[in-house]
């Protein structure tokens, strides 16, 4: 199976946060790097456009379903949940993670689930079905 990539938004700021305080996204990235798991790549990204649901992070891999999560706490618990999803994502051939397979916090915090590009067959306009 291919390894998953975790992208953490470094610009996320907690709602009503003082502009002079460090950004929560940068704190989440630091926590994820500290707890880094084997087979999971970690990178920061300047923005994931999840501003109203900070902290935001994505789990991606070539040819697999991609996920965008928000409302992650910028601490060790948020990092552990994100890394658990990344490891489960990497272990599945298609990357599809049913709701029950994700940590509790990442069941309600999902912002998007994106199909891999190869599922889209030449723009025929068909409706893509998720795995059962």
C-alpha cells in the first residue's frame, strides 16, 4: 500500500484568537511532527481554506480517496487522531475510510471527501458511488 501524506494548514487560527498569539495550525503541525508515524509523510501548507473550521488538515495519497478535516485541536490528541486516520488510509488500497473506521473526533469534523481522479471516467457525467 502507498503511504499517506498529512497536510496541516499552518495559517489556521482559533476563532476569536488574539492576532498576536501563535497560530493554532502551526501548533497542530508541530504536534503531528512530534508524534510522526512510520509510513506517513507530514507537511505544512500555507492554507487549506478551512478557516471557519480551524484547525484544518488533509490526508491524501496518489490514487486514493482524499479527506479534509476541520475542528482539530492543536495538541497531541488532535495529532494522534490525524495520524491514526493517515495510517488507516495508507493501509487501504482505495483509501476509503467508512465513518466508523475514523476516530470519533474525525467523524464529525470532516469537511470533504474527494474521489481519486481515476474514478472519473472521461467526463461522462455519471454519478460516482462510494464503496459500500
